[in-house]
C-alpha cells in the first residue's frame, strides 16, 4: 500500500469519525414542556392558561395577550381560512400534530409555551413572540399587536371576571 493511499484512508476515517461526532453533538434540540398540573387547578379557561404560564415561569400576561390577539380570549376560535383553531389560533395546516390539543386551553397554552421557549423567549421575548406567528420569518408587526393587547388586557379580561370566569358569548 502506497503512502498516498494510506493518507487517503486515514483522512476518510477521520471524516467518518468527525461526522459521527457531529451527529452526536450537533443535533437539533427540541424543548418538551410538560403540563405540570396544579392539584388545585381552577376550571376557568383563563385560570388554566394562567396556571400553565405560572408553572412554566412565563408571565401570564404574555400568554393571555397572545390569546387576546389570536382569538379575543376564546371568542373567535377559528381563523386563517379555517387553518388556525383554538384559544391561540394554532395553525393546524402547519402543525397537524397539535390537532388533539384544540379545545383544551391548558393543552394549547402548554403548546404555546413550548414554542415560545424553543424560539428563544428567555433571551429575546419580542423575537420569540414574532416567531410564534411566523417561525421562518419573524413577524415583528404581530409582536407589536401582542404588545398592544397586553396594554388592553384589562378590557379583554373584564367580561370573564364579570361572568365568573366563563367564556362570554
């Protein structure tokens, strides 16, 4: 075996080892958020969303503002030509795996928390909210609308509080 063929075999072996190391250590990390159930979880949908936020160290106002922007806190649970559904208008055309969550504000909220954290919420809140609306191309106009809803949250929550926590029609 010539010196050149030995060098080629060694380089191939090194490339294979480097690729294996890359596969082991450079895989995409997904965040899995469990819904940590509070034994005293109230029955109100708004309170369920608040509980998920609290248990996952996300300001409840952010989740409520996203829901207010998406569905007026559950009043309009269908959007985007029927693709988006639920309290947070989860786009089922893009995320069919979330179909079974729709209708359960607690499960939907956990899904949103998972997305926000995956999109970097802990380091850049505004970017994560912009990516929640459009993962490939962050929609900062959407993030601004959520900020606006955050400022108006008391107006959105008033009907719930007046109805004892039930979804107003």
